[in-house]
């Protein structure tokens, strides 16, 4: 179907990004001007928000902990933001984290993992796994239930959620009840129809993704590592992983690789729901304040988490 009419003015507003020569840009400079994705909706109130640090494999990891209204113990979500492994952080995804906290009735721990190129693969993956394990180990302190723990993330964060699920299986825990993968990066080899169809003009471009990959990976060999590119996981790697929800967008270069990974999970016997939102672009879920389908997707994500938590 054509681009959703609600998306058109957003693409017009973001048209300047298409003029950026990404290869001439310093990542640190880009971070200064790259905040929230799309218009900022009204702040969603939750019972409590706390910023703190937790121990990580290479020093302290900043996290932001969102607690919902009600009486615990609450289910838990380790949340990993998008941004191509190079950009964004706790503030850029604050509203989405709040929406999941309230919608799923869960404590959401948003993780400010190390960014590339200062910290290349596997730094982000190591931080996200360590943070998830910390959440499980400190569930009671947080007011949560370690038996109801999920991972969630968008784009690069979707990759890190999938990778954390793989690592949790490989390392024998923590036990996860769901992996929520929102337009995840699952490959670093852009050879799909969606990359060719949506190479430019729909916010995220093929050139931007090449720039992100260049900064994130150490060498070509990393592109074949399942912990960098889950699409290279074997059926044995995937068997026994927690149930998954995979959200994709029609006009997104990452569409096909996300759906391909979802089918791989299904083939490995993992209960998986794959939902493509027609007419949408990359980042649309974070734009739920102005996109009806973004709001629908947030509601679906919340519903899937509640079901996984037995709520």
C-alpha cells in the first residue's frame, strides 16, 4: 500500500536528514543533534522513575528504572534503545519506555549501553546481557518478579534483545519469558528486497545503515557472528528461546531481515508473532503520539508482554 497519509508530513519534516553526508560526520557530533525520533508526545506518567548505575563488564552502566502504578511484585522488562549502536540513549527513548511500563504493567529498566565507535562489538551486547542478569538478580530489590522477565528493544535495541536471548540460553540464564523485537537489525549484509525498495526516502536509509555497521563492527568476520547478526544463528541456537514478537514496517530497509529472523524462530519451534505494519516507516512505534498505527503497535507490544507475564 502507499505510505500512510499520517507519515507523509513526518517524512517532509525529516527530509533534511537525506542530505546529510553521513561518511563525513563524526558520531559524537551526530549524537548532539539526534534526539527523539519524530514529534515528542505528551509525557506518560508512571509511579516512579529512578536514574542510577549498575555494575557492567567494563565499568558502571547507566540505567533508568520505570515503576508502574499498583502493588508489586511487578514483571520486569530489560529495554534496549535503538540508534544504530551509535546514537541515542535513555532520553531519546524515555517516552517509549514509559509507554511500555504503563501498558505492560511492568518495571522497565532502560539500559544506556556503550556506543560505537568508541566501544565496538561486542561491547553493547555484553552490557545488555550483564544488565539483564543484574535485573534478574536484583528483582526483589526493584519490586519485581524474576520469574517474569522479558527483553525488548527497537532497531539496534531489537538486535540486542535477540542477542541477549541467545546469550541467556548459551550462559544458562537468566530465564526470559519473552523477546520483543521491534524492527530489529538481524543482519549486517544489506542484500534484501526491502533494502533495495527502501534504500532512501523513508527516514532510515541504506547509507545510514552502512555507516552504523561501519562504526559498530570490528571487521567483516563480525558480520557473520550470531551475536552481532542473529540471522546467522543456527536452528540449534534458536531452539528453546523464549517466545517472540517481531514488529516490522513496510517502508523500512530492515523489514525483510526482521521477518526472516521471525520465520527462523518459528522454524526452530519458538512461538513467534510477526506483524508488518503497512504504510509505516522505520521508527514509527516511537512516533505513536502522531501515528495511529504507532499507537496500535505500542498497544500490541504491551498486550504481548502482558500475555507473556500471565497478566
